[in-house]
């Protein structure tokens, strides 16, 4: 840790903050993806389909 110099605490805290923020963003994206899939499945069960999915 001494190789980082006198600012080692700041450097490690910055890396830690980035890791926490990126983890939060990834979790938010995955949760939103799941919610959108559920909403789309609910619409399709009600008979509302996607226009791009029609083959006619």
C-alpha cells in the first residue's frame, strides 16, 4: 500500500466508490429488464401483441 504514496486512502476510496456505483447501475438495469419482461408478458397474455412480431 505504500507504493500508492501518501494519497493511498483517497485512491482506494475512489476505486471503492466506482465499484459500488457500477454495481448499483448494473443491479438497476437487471431489475428494470425483469420488470419490462413481466410487463410485456402481461400485455401479450391480454392479447396485445408486438407489431414487429406479426408475420402477415
